[in-house]
C-alpha cells in the first residue's frame, strides 16, 4: 500500500518521473509546476506537456470502463497488422470487432 501511495502522490518522485520519461502524470500540482518549461529532446525540444495538460480538462472519466485496457490491446494488435501490411483496413477493423466480441461476449459491438 505504501508503494502505491508513493508512486501516485509523492510530488518529488512524480516530477522526476515526468521529466525523465515525458509521461504525463496524474498529479495536477506536478503537471502545473512543469508544464510551461518542459522540453522533450525526442520531439526536437517541443513541449508536449503543455499541450497534454490543456487537453486533460476535456477528458470525460465517466466513459472509462474496466474493459478499456483489453480493448486497446486488441486495437493495437490490429493496427500493427494493418501498418505492417499484414491485413487490409477492412479486415483489421472486422478482426478488431470480432476480437472484442470474443473477449467480451456480453458487450454489444457495432
């Protein structure tokens, strides 16, 4: 329990993590402290942190579910197959739908 608390609330750790990885952390104090000065070398010095921090206010957490991570994994699998020319777009989309329906038979998949 203490580890989870540390990883999610310790501002010093989260600041270091954000600066080292470029990951947007969920602690608004940390985000606010670095959003105006952050630079990402991989992005040629761009500040993606500022852009992401501005987007977070538009996230509707009410639409998140316990299925999201697995569905994203199924999506990524199909996207990778499409990007690698292993499947055409129509097949990748259908395989995504079929994968979600198979994994979660109680969900309605359009």
